[in-house]
C-alpha cells in the first residue's frame, strides 16, 4: 500500500514525527538509515502499525511517497565541525528514487545554507530533477524533547521555510496535518538558523548557571535556593539548572556559519559556553576527590558509584552523556568506579566495560562515595541519601541537607 509520508531515520527526531503522523491518520513509511536511537514499546509499535505505519529497509519504497522528511543523525566530526555523512547517505538514497512533485523536508540539525547547498546538490544530481521546479524543498528545525510527554510534535509549533514560496506552502500543507500550529519562516536559511539559535540559547544559559554553581560553592552560597527565589520573577528570567555536563543530540553549533563560509564570524559567546560546559565533568571529579579528602579518604582506591548514566532522566539514551568522561576522570584519580542505571544494562567507556552494581541499596551503602548524575524516577532519593556514606548530588534532586550538592 502506498504511503503519504516517508520518515527517513527513526531516531530521536524521526520516530516522534512518525508517531504523530500516524496518529493524525497519515499512512507513514519508516525507513531505517542505520542504527536508530529511537525506541518503541511493543504496545506503541502495535498502535502505530494498526494506524498505518510501515517500517522498511527497502529504499525502493521511497519512490511512492508524496512527502519525505530526512531526520538522519548529525554528529560532531573529528575537526569539531558537523558530520553530515548520514544526511548525505539518506539524501542519495532518496534522490535515486525521487519523483516529480514530491516534497522533501530536512529536519536534521545543520548549519545555515546546508539545505540550499549541500542537500540540494545531492538531490538534484542523484535525481536529475530541479528543486523548486520539479520537487519542493524545505527545512523544519526539529523541536523534539525526548521523554517529554507534555510537548510532542502534535502540539509543538513547527517552523517551516522553503526554497521558494511554493516549497514553503507545500511543506506547510503537510505539517498542518500533523501539528496544531505551523510558523512560516522567510526562507530556508531563516528556518535553519532558528535551530541554531534555540540550541545555542540552551547551551549558553546552562553554561551561565554552571559557572554560578562553581562560584556559589566557593562562596558557600546555596545556588539551588538562589534559583528557587529567582524563578519567582514573572518577567526577564528563565530558570536553568546546573549539571555534570551537557549531553544529548543538540550540539552547540557555534561554527556552523563558518562551515558554510570561512569568512563568517564565529559566535564567541557560544564557544565560551561550550568550553564551560565541557569542563563540568572534570569539575565533578575534582569535587568528588575533595569530598573524599574532607572525610579522611583518598580518591585512589575509593569505591565510587555513579547513579544514572543517560543524558536525560527516564530514557535509555546515552548520547553524549557526561557520565563517560566523569568515570574516566575518576579512574585516572585511581578510584574504583561502578555504575547503576535502571535503563542501562551494560555500559562501556572508551570500549572498556564499567561494572554494574547488582543491588542498588547495597552498593550505595558499601561505596565510599555515590554521585547522582541523573535523577531517574526509579530512584528513591530520600532512602538512597540516608544509606549513602557520602552523596554528591549534581542535579539538586535530593531533599535539602540530605546530600552535598553541585
């Protein structure tokens, strides 16, 4: 049966879009581009299949859809730029089967100019068609918040910008079937830069509050109480909270404009924020060593338990989680590191396995130091803080006075 929509890449962007599309009654094809980071329960998959979802690994099925949305993952390359290899592979696969009048939308996070340059070239060369004349081309910044049940693709406003006005209208016509509100951007680059601004806004503000955490610790000030009070201001302030480092799929893309144009200025504030956030795992390891020392113990030979190694609570996604570097830093100090995470059965750091605690409460009681890195709902923090010899809470999730906070 032909599908109206093909979602190419069933990771943290593509899978929620596919779920929202089938819930809206759109027959949807899910094309696997490789190891996907998305996950479905058996019940969720059954509901999607009953509503018209069809996962496939056959590229020939892409030739029969009206709309194709590329949600391939983008990672940081070795040189610090963006690795568009998965996007290129998805585009080449689609291009070989692209039909006239198809609407192609990119949702992967990219630097401004990628859709009209890199992606357009791949699609036109592989299909022999011309974007804006033979097929529609648009960009929509992915706004999925994994694990957030309150905000989904169905009720989160969607931004769309096309190569031509007709391209924009065609993409809007599709997204209007999926979401409550579609916001029209002036063009492709404006839509791409929305993603840039939203991601960097988050990283800059997290960096600010991470620096405040270090300062407040040195001053003996309770930052968590400061935030609690500050967020009562009804205007001009949005609360962000510190943590052990920044993880997830939204990379701070301070160099994206320069990737498209080497003469373009860099975003200096974002680069500084990146450095601040990147230093947090090292800071957590230093705080851990200092806490042990204050209680008459050395980091060398100390048993340290890491609680929660995923990048978000209540998910099994370890993408760019700071837990790996923290484990590495503690190991360099001579600590014996073990971990516990209700969503992770096996965990490796630099291809070396980290022992998993069998009994959570026994491990908390027996380890010299427990570090809360992620506040999964499964953790009874009041009980764990009572059993722990020492507890360092990097999330401010434990009851006041029950642990040492970041």
